C-alpha cells in the first residue's frame, strides 16, 4: 500500500512493467522518495493504531506523500540554485584581478 501511496503502483505491478530490473522499485527510488517512504511507514502505523480503514489510510498517505515530495524537491532545487550561485561567485573571484590602486597626484 505504501508503494501505491508514493509511486502510484504496487510492487508486483512495477516488477511486471519493469522486467529488466532485478531489484525492486525502491532500488530505483530517489533519496527524496526514500525519505518520504520512511515517513509514510511511521504514519501508516499511527493510522492503523487509530483504526482507519485501508482506503482512508491510502488517501491520507497519498496526500502526505505529495506534500512531502513537493517540499523536498523545492528544498533540493533551492540548494542546487544556491550551489550554482556560490560556484559562479567563486568562479568570478578566482578570475578576478586585484584592483589597481590609483596613485595620488
């Protein structure tokens, strides 16, 4: 159920659609997906403890997965942008010539 909530497909369906992969769908997951999957496992345990039926758990877990993926992707994009800007600044500094001091007359 967690795979369906996050990836939109069950593990068995994924294996049938991807026979060229020897592992499972989690082996091809991004770090962000693995983080969300770990969170969903904990949240699912809480929802089970609260007595929620599987269809309602699936709905809630999918909503949480979408929200968390959006947040993690946004953070990763900002970090990449920050790294790109930092690298550009370092490049400019590395290529910069020291300022020429003007002589006073």
